[in-house]
């Protein structure tokens, strides 16, 4: 049964963060989350945590097989996962929004996200989401060095990086082009040291009207639909 309960809530920002494997998305998201009271939601990290907690189950085995051979999940598998993350984050009054790190990775995910009616049950401000998209640009050499140094997964290797980087070059540009043409893409040069990258990031975002409009705090009239 559907009910509607009016609720006055702050504007809640949804920001996608894109970039090659090893581009530094996690580091940048952690910084922005602390500075702007945003939740950093890493699709990859949260999926890995879930996989560890459900190791040995048929579903975990199917997901691992798909990741090993296809490189990414379909929207049918990801959209409910992301919708729940946004729904839970909205309930935290100290958060201004959410940074979704590593999504969308391909055109199929992008198109399905735009069509999926998850916003009907979320107290968003009625606009299409995301509000902004950050793209971290990095050279292949820098990305590979970071990827191998972080040792996030026991299966990380030079061979795996080459495969994932090739997938990114094949699947990423159409997604980036879509958001660039929509006027939502903010590009960041992330090739320097951590300190230099943060400095460059702040300079770029401070001068971005889109970003400042995205993270500003507003109270709006919304409706919960369940």
C-alpha cells in the first residue's frame, strides 16, 4: 500500500565519481566526504565487504564469476544496492549528500539508472540524479602504480590491471561523454602527489558553480512514497 507523508528535508546531493582503476577515486572521495559532510559510498569496497560476509553462498559465487569474466555487474544487480545506500544516507541529518565511487562504469548501467524509478520512494528534490559527476583523469602509468601499490584485493596483479584498464577505455568514454554533454561533468587532473591533487581539486571545485550549487545546504519540501 502506498502512503504519502510530507516531510521538509534538506536538498540531498548525489554525486558520481568516475575514473580508471587506480585513478585515486577513494582518496578524493574520502577528502570530499570529510570537508562537505558527504557519505563516501564505494561500490567496489562495499561489494567486496558483502562478498566476504557471504563467501561460499551461491549468489556470492555467481557474482564473483561475473566480476572475474565480465568485469562489472549489470544494473539489475546494482540499482537496488545503490538505491538502498541512498535511502539509508538520506535518513542521516548530518549528511548533505552521497559520493558514489565507481558508478556508472558502462553505458548499460548509465541508461538503466536514468530509467529506474527508485526516486519514487526516496525523499529527493525531484531533479534527475546525479547532481554532478567528477571525472579523475590520470595516465595509465600512474594508475597502474597506484593500483598495484594499494593491494586492496589479493587477486590484484599487473595482468588484472591491464584487463580492467582496457575495460575502462572501452566502456568509460561513452559514460563520460554523456555527462559532459549534459553539463554535469567536472574534470580533475589527478596525476600528482596526494597533496598536489587535493590542492588542484579544491581550486577546480571552488571555481565550479555546478559543484557549489550541488553541495550547498537547502531545506526543501519533499514527499516520502512507500
